[in-house]
């Protein structure tokens, strides 16, 4: 009997590189999970519950792996359903916000969603774009305006190391490695989430030199690798000094001790730059005091304003977008662009910039203090 097209797809996926990557990484991640249990290294209450929600990923089928992005909503809440044709009314909002970000982009930092592994988004100028895409783009712009990428532009980042604390599904790693292909990108995360990020990065960069925890002692790591995946309990074993440490939207979900542990370790290692996109505390997290207050013990933190709305909102109006374009035309010095744009916005909208709040997302860029507490 002739096989159906779907049956053939399943068989092709079963022997394909994506699924084989998944099987190898899954076995390694299962070992990490077991080691974490032995060590008693327990995540916050929030993340313990979240991890339970995607345990089925440890028994994924070939077609599920081919659609890995469909299941990354467990980590960011972004679902492919919201980007299907019948939700096309959202496309202009994405396009407007993308344009506003491009008006602030001095370097050409935009990287669209990849088509691989079930990539999704609304099409804008022949590129797939979703909220995750814009979040990562906004972070790259904030890093650039803070001067934290200056060293990476030389030789495409060769010899430079960036550490993302909590790499999610690997989307930011993909964008960063696309722009700086010679840099070393290191992720440290809960073992279960590495099942997403390590599979994603290994699949999209099949020729990259990748290190998965267990390949060799962590103490022996060098910048010869292009991608490194480590479980959270290996933090104290890291000796490779990052040039830049990044956290996006997960410090706010940790405990005070966990955030302090990461910031303190980065300071001890001699990591000179630390960037955070977080709220000071999530409303549901009663195990955390304040992200900014904690990391400020070790780094002098400065807020880097980008857009007048958080990354979660697509409500940037046409008037606001045009104001940013006007600011770009009038301001000659790039470092003054954001300040000028906010001033024009305040005048145009007859309001000042939003007040600081515990629950407002902030781009914070920190330089290492000589003496951390």
C-alpha cells in the first residue's frame, strides 16, 4: 500500500537532523534533571509549575520537533494561533512598531523569525515577525544604545563571550549569533528549558561548535565554542568570563537569593556588563524583593529608554511612530535620539514619560562595580 504524504513526512522527520539533535540533547537533559534532583537544586515555585506544563516534550514525536516553535508558548506565551490569516488585523500594529524600532536602529540589528522548526509570524516586507521577534530586536537596540555591543562589532565578535541567564527557547541566541557569528553564546538555564534552546540553536546552526553540559568539565570551557548550554546548577563551575551577561523576563520570576546568586557570580567572574529587561517583581512572585535593587549591589544600573510602550504592547500609534521618524531626522548625534524622541512625545501627547513602577518593564544596563556587596 502506498504511503500517504503525511506518513512520508513522519518518516523523513524521524531520520532528519532535527529529530536526531533532539534525541541526543534530550538524553543529556534528562541526565541534568536527575543531577539537579540529587543536588536538591530546586527552581522557584513559579518555574516548578511551568516546567510541569511541558514535560510531554521529553517524549516528542518527529513531527512535534519539526514544529518546535508551536510549543515555545510555554516559555514566552506567544502562540502561532495568533498569527494565522484570520488574525491579520494585528499585522499593521506589528509593522508600525517594527518601523518605530527601525527608526532607532543605528546598526541594522533586525533579524526576522526563522522559517525553520515551525517559525511563525505575520509577514512584513517578506519577513516573519511576532512579538518575540520585536522583543529581541528591542533588546539589541537597547544594548547598542548602552554601548554594550561596541566590542562585539570588531571581527564579528570573535573572542567575545555573551551569557544569557535563562535563554528560553533560544530565539535571542539565534538573533545574536546571526549578527555576531564569531562570538561565543552561552546559555545557563533550568535543564528542562534547555530542551528547547539547545535543540533550536543546534538545528539552526548545524555547523557551529556546540557544547552541551556533560561533553567535558565546565571548568575547561573556552571561547572556541560558538554555543554553550549549561544547567543552572553549573553556575559556580563557570570560569569562562563573559563580556556581557543578559537576562530577559526571568529574573522577575526567581527568588531573591537566586537573582543575587547570578548577579554576584557575574561580578566575581569579572563580567563587566550586565543587562536586564525585567519588572522589579512580578505581581504573583512573593519570593522576590526587587530585581533592580538586587543587581545594583554589584552593578551600577542605568535605565535605557527605547519605546514609550513595553515590549508586550502593540499600541504604538501612527502619530507616535511618525514622531520617532521626525526625531531621527532632526537629531544629529545618535546618543541623543531617544531623549529627543521622548521630549517630542511628551509635548505631542501633553504628558510626561511614564512613572517608574514595580510592575513596569525596564531596560537596565549595568557596569560592574569595583566592590560588590
